[in-house]
């Protein structure tokens, strides 16, 4: 099955084309094309993702990204096409609220052969609704023009599949996942523990009661006057400091003052999280001080990261014990965090020798369309197709009730 998958839930415009085969026990994926354009530099100025701007950028980028993905897959063939008037008008109507995308799409469809794919998949949520809608309307336009079925994908299921996938950039495999599997989903909008007892069926085990962990990284970074997105910036500083202490060297400037931050809800009897208090603790700490030196910023970044990793690991290990899960998958943008990956690897090795840890390849941690194609494969295999007439964006789409 050849899948063309579209992802526009946040600030990445991405399209992947994947050839998939197999079943829920063992599936293989050959990546034919994978194009992605990040808007990070544009949103940096605002210190976060600005939904109206994200929507406009997706509208501008989708056709170039589609062309790039098809070209890479050797599926882009220029040839004048006869677009029927009804199809033309229906597409124009679908895309009338995506400035620029209507003309670009119609022009593209008139000069390119229908792509040789079996279905079009698109992220239906969760995410920023204006951004999701661009991808959904674009996917609907392609299904109309090319007469292909439409598959709606939950973005978080995509993150789980990216974690379970093993292999290289070009060839991936999801095989022999021992169930039940627990997924820790950590991104800009989500922090939750979800149990997959049977393949593709989910139950919520724990979730944040306030901020998502990625959001906490981004907000703390902003307080430290570090650029958006904050996760990688905090990580860079914290890791630099850890490397120095490992080498036993002292810093060449004044030693950074030690900071202590709370580990919210660590001893509470549940698998829920809370990160708002941690963020407030950083704010209060900063209020009590004048400008921080670069070394002090590093020390605070490290303590923040330690606190986050402590809480995530303790809650996840509690959930592993309570559920008896045999696989632990970590997904979402924050799973890129080097320290978190280390803490989880060491924790699993030390305390759970019967649990398999599944962490996505670095390139698959943050948003991409490949993960959407992986999830779409299983949904399409189950004949779970979306109705193009009724599919809508759902910013709060949940994996589990
Ligand atoms: O999954 P994702 O790309 O988008 C959402 O679906 O939200 O996650 C983005 C989040 C941002 O908050 C970003 O700061 C965080 O992931 N992030 C990181 C790292 N890389 C990205 N957080 C901590 N350490 C990182 N290395
Ligand atoms: Zn994401």
C-alpha cells in the first residue's frame, strides 16, 4: 500500500510518501519521499507558534513540499491534465479560505499526472485548528482530484508509531510489539501516559493537570531569554554543564549558584503530572535575583531538566508497575531530549529488565509526516477511512477517553 501523508498540526509543513506492507504483528515501511519545512524561524520572533501565521505558511508551503516529496519518490510527472469543471469548482471552494493555496493547487493539478498512491492520509488532530484545517482541506482536494481514499490520523498515534519503528531513514519496521504497551507522550501540547492493551486501542493512565512538559520547557526558556523552541536550548546548556562536571573541571568563571526546584506531585498517589508549579518556581527564583550569568542560566537549565526527568521517570515507572506493561514507548517533541533519553534508558535497564524501551530516532521525535504515514497504514488496513464530506479538524482530538 502506497500512502501519501500530510502533517500540518503545528509549525511543520510535512509530506511523506511511504510504501507499506505487512500487518499489525509485523509491518515494513519503505520511505519513498519525505519533505518537511519547519516554520521555527518565523515563529521565533513571537516566542511561540502563532496560529494565524502557521496557517498562512502551511498554505504557502504545501504545494512546494508536495512537489518535493513526489519528486524524491520519482512520482512527479508533468503532463497537462483535464480537470473536470465540477472537480475544479469543488477544489476552489474547498480551498477558498486558504489564500494562495487554491490557485497553486489547481495549477499543480492541471500540469501533473495523478500521483500513483493508494490513499491520502492527513492529521485530523490534536493541534492548532487553523493549521490542521489547511492540511485537511488540501488532503480533501487531492482525494477529489485523484479519486483516492482519505485516511484521518491522530497526531499522537503518529508519535507512538514513530517510537515503535526501528530501522533507518529509508526502511522502517514495526514488529513484535509486546503488549500491553505503555506510551509516554511528551510534546508542546501533551503530557500523558496511555496504555495500549490491544493494538491501536488506548486507555488513559495519567496526564498533566496543567501545562504540557514541552510548554514548560518553552516558557522557562523564555524566562531565561533563550530563543523558541526552548527545549533544545535548555538541553544544550544543561548538557554542557553536565559534561563539565563529568570531566571534573571547574568553570572558569564564578561557580554557578546551586538552584533547587520542586518535583511536583512526585509523591502523590497517581500517574498524573503537573508542571505549572515548576514553571512558577523558576519565575520566583528569577524574581529574587538580578541578571543571571550565563553559567547560572546553565545551572538553572540543568536543575529544571533534572526535575522534569525525575518526575517523568517516577510517574512512568509507577505506571509500568501498575499496568504490567511490557513495552514502553516515548513519543513527542520532548523525547528528543538527550537527558530524558538517558534517564529512561538507565531506569529501564536498572528496574525493568522485562520491559522493552522504544524511543524514536532523533529525526522522528519532532513533528513529521512519516509518523502520520505509519499510523495511517494500520487505519487503512482496518478500512477505517474518513469521509471527505464530513472530516473536520479537532484541536483536542483524544487518543483515549
Ligand atoms: O511534538 P512536537 O514537535 O510538537 C507538538 O506536537 O507539540 O513537540 C514540540 C515540543 C516543543 O515544546 C519543544 O520545545 C520540545 O518539543 N522539544 C524539546 C526538545 N526538542 C523539542 N524539549 C526538550 N528537549 C529537546 N531536545
Ligand atoms: Zn507532535
